[in-house]
C-alpha cells in the first residue's frame, strides 16, 4: 500500500513516517509526499474516513491527485 502515492498520503496523515516499498515506487511516492502538506493529508484522511465504499474512496483519492497535478500517477483503469 505504501507504494501507491495516494495511499501513502493517507499513511502520512495517519502518522506513519517510515514506509516500505519497491525501489520503482519510491520516486513517485516521494514526489507526491513532498507536494502535500500534513494538514492537507489530514483533511483528506478525515474526508475518506466518512466514506464506506472502497470505490468511492479511490475515486476521491484520484480526484485529489488530479487536482494537485498528479494525473500521470492515476492508473488508467481507475
């Protein structure tokens, strides 16, 4: 999960400061985490914690990534 840039933002909001992922995921995740403040991440976490549908959560995460300029990181099938 840490190798998914959107999920890594949520992990950061949850207080995780050490993430384990493949070397190929590292540049994407670092790029996203460096461009999200902790405050933004916590706001996003608060928002998705109110959702009870995984597809809705993924859609919300993809929307946030797209709005932040990270549309290239959104999987095509999402």
